[in-house]
C-alpha cells in the first residue's frame, strides 16, 4: 500500500451528507478556501522549520506581492494557523510562526506535495493531449 492509500480515510469524505459543506455560507467552505489558497500553502511550508520575519517569507515566495502576503498572513493568523509576534527591536519587527493547529496541516500538505510532484508527468501529458484535441 502506498502513502496516498494509507493517508485516505476508510470512507469517502465526499458523501451526500457532507455536501452541505459546499454551501456558500458554510464556515467549513470558508476555511477550506483559506487553506488551499496557493499563498497560504506556501507560507505554511516556509514556516515549517522556523519562525520567519515578513521580508524573509516574501523573499522565499517568488511572485508574491506585499499586499497578497499581508492578507494571507492576516487570514492565517485569524484562523489560528499562524502566530504573529512583535519583536522589540529598532525598528520594530514582526515574526510569524506556525501555531500548533497550523502544524497539524503539515502531514496533509506533504501528502499533497508528493502527489503533485509524482503526478506532474501525467498532468503534462493530459494537458498536451487536451491542447492537441482543442487545436484540431
């Protein structure tokens, strides 16, 4: 049995009784939207090993704007996944760290990362086939 098979629950998460979680006003949907946001996943990965200051996080995430990173960090903090600590330095600095709750997401993110990494060849082949068919 591979890692993906052992990581899956015995029953499907997507059964009909859970479909109510897809309603626009459901709090689980709001949290899911936050967690799977590309910058959120990457910020949590950057913070996995040690707390980081804002600019260090920004340097680690090529392409993220200051506004997007600020919004992402605020949402992660609001949801309890990241702690923000003001450092008494001159000038004042802020450091971000994973909370205990944020750390519980790391195994799921690792599983997803390994799936993405191992599935890239199949995805690229599917894209090429789709593009060829669309061009015909």
